[in-house]
C-alpha cells in the first residue's frame, strides 16, 4: 500500500489583501475535498501573536502521491494558482511529507 502524502502550505497575504487571499483559499476547500484521493483539506489562519498580520495555512492529506499529482492537474487548482500569486506578500511555502508515526 502506498504511503499517504501530507502537504502543509503557508500563505502570507500582501498588505490589504487578506480577505482576497482567504476567499481564494476558501474556494479551494469544497472542490478539493470532493477529489477521490483527498482525505483532508483544512484551512487555518494564524492571528494570535502575529506581529506581521495574519497568515493562512492549508493542511492536506492525500491517499498517495498519484492523488496529489491528480489534485495539481485539476482546473480549480490551476485557477487558484493563477489567482493567488498577485495577492501574496511572500512566496507560498509548501512542505510535502510522508507520515512516520501518525495516529488515524
């Protein structure tokens, strides 16, 4: 059985673009959760203790690497990537991981 793939992606909005970044990311939730290989797609915002404003973070889990690859080929993924780049104050930080000792 192939290992599950975890993705942690962080987004720092440009000044004044926080609501637009949140809107674009919220728009990804339903279609991604409906993908056959997606198991978790949760959006979080860091606000407490943020001296530099909010940042948004996606925690994702896919059944395997093929499911992540399929996600990146969807129309909603391509549209989100095109829309979000001009709204960010820093590059997207993405970490792709395999579980080592994961509950559930």
